[in-house]
C-alpha cells in the first residue's frame, strides 16, 4: 500500500466517531440486504416427508404438504402448520412477518403497543413495525446510494467540461446552473410526483434532475486551477487528447473533493426521500418507508411508538452518515496527520543518533 493511502487510512481511523460509525452502519446495512431472511411471513426452511423445501425462495401449493387447495400455502394457517409438523418441521425467520403482512390475530385494535409478538408494535394497518423498519432502512440506503453515485458521475462530468474548456462553455453552463438551481426543487418534485406513477426508479429520475449540481462547483474549480499546470501543458504538447488529459491528469485531483462530499450528498438524498414519503409523494402506497412511518406517527398520536421508532431510526442513520462523512473528509485532507505518524518535515531534518554523538565529541 502506498504511503499516501496509509496516511488516509490512519486519518480515517483517527476520527473515532467516523470509524465507529462505519463499524455500526456497514454491518447493519449488510444485514438489511438480507431482510427477506430476517423478517418474512414465509418459513426459511421446511423438512417435509424426507424432502427439503425453501418457501422463502420458492412458492409451493398447499397440496404439496397434503392440503386440499392448489393455491399457495398459508404458513400462518394452523391447519397447514399441523400438516407439515406431522411429517417434518418448520424453521421460521426471527421476525415471522414481512413488511406487508397483516396480522389478523391481534389482541386489540391496531396500532398495538410493542410486545413479545411484535417487538416494535404494529401500525394502523396491523403490520409489524420492526419488519417495515428493516425493509425501509434498506430502501432508504439503496435509494441514497444510487442517487449519490449517478448524480456524482453527472456532476463530475459537467464540472470537468466547464472547468477544462472555460470560455463560452463555462459561461453558458454557469448561467444554466444558476437558473436551474433557483427553481423550487421540493415543490417541483411534489408536482411531478403527483402527476406520474410513483415508484423507485421514476422518483430516482425526478430527484436526479436536480441533485447532480452538488459537485459541479467543486470539480469546476479544480479543473480551472489545474488546466494550466505544466504537466497538463506538457501532455497537450505531446499530442494527448482533451479526454485523456481530463481523465488521467486532472480528474484525480478533483476526485479528492468529490469523495469527501459524497457521504453528505447521501444523507441529503435520504432526507429528501423521507420528506417526500412523509408528504405522501414518495414511494407507492404500502411500500416500507421511514417517512410513511413518521406520517403514521403524526396521524396516530395515541401510539407514540410509531413516531419514536421512525425518528430514532432516521436520526441515528443520518448521524452515522454525517460522522462517516467527517472521517472521509479528514482522510483526504492533506493537512491532517493521524496520531503516531511522523510529520514529513521532522523526518527530513531528524539527525541520526550516531551523527549527533560524533558532533558532540568534536
């Protein structure tokens, strides 16, 4: 590993909040990718009559287990469970409810308070809150990552073209960005989301129309600064194309600032999605959404666990993302030096012990 990467890793680890936030958020996100194995109304595994079955991945008719109907087996039905347990056994996930599973066996009208059956209670439609939080967390992070990566690529390309060519290209681009960024983004998103059919990808495209401008200014400044450096002029004199110069020689300098800003763009994307879901203009109705959970908490003040759960999940998630962003910023800051490292100037001027001893004898 190169010395500069060692220094960056050391700076990242030296930021204790960001380091521990990474150790907390990354495993939680990885676990949420397997939400179907954690919260599902289908069993993970069934051993019946000497043969294995995996309902979490495949659909089986009730007749497969000795039932009477050709429809999909209802694994919550005591009759089906009894049929299976007569000739085998069932392995259920830790949370035996999916994000859209309605529990018809509640002891009281929904929403119900947390108990041993529903760890975080149920919402006003008798759906398990813990399952919806797991699925909603996954959707929020995946949506934020997709929006951040795509918007960063577009923003880097736009800023690179502006800064490298300058002149009329830069002038026209800047005037367009000034007009485009002056539009009321949230209101336009609400209007367009109410016109088109809501969904993950349509909403991603709508938000992408405005989120790409976040990195344009930073990348443009880096390209404006570096386009007249000697190594850029030398590459141009040697016949290198503009695309090759931008990609090989100037872009690496701009990527430092780009990577530094990306965690904060991610947190902003998650916040925007949560706000749209809260207002009812985000993901389709019924989707596991943290913003929809907050809206339920607002509409059901007699069930404070809904609002508290949504607030705590969003607050902790955004806090961890901000802490990680601060650690990434420190990692790519050339002025930062992690504890325990020897500054370059001290290393260069340090006198070997033998030489110091010899000079003392003289």
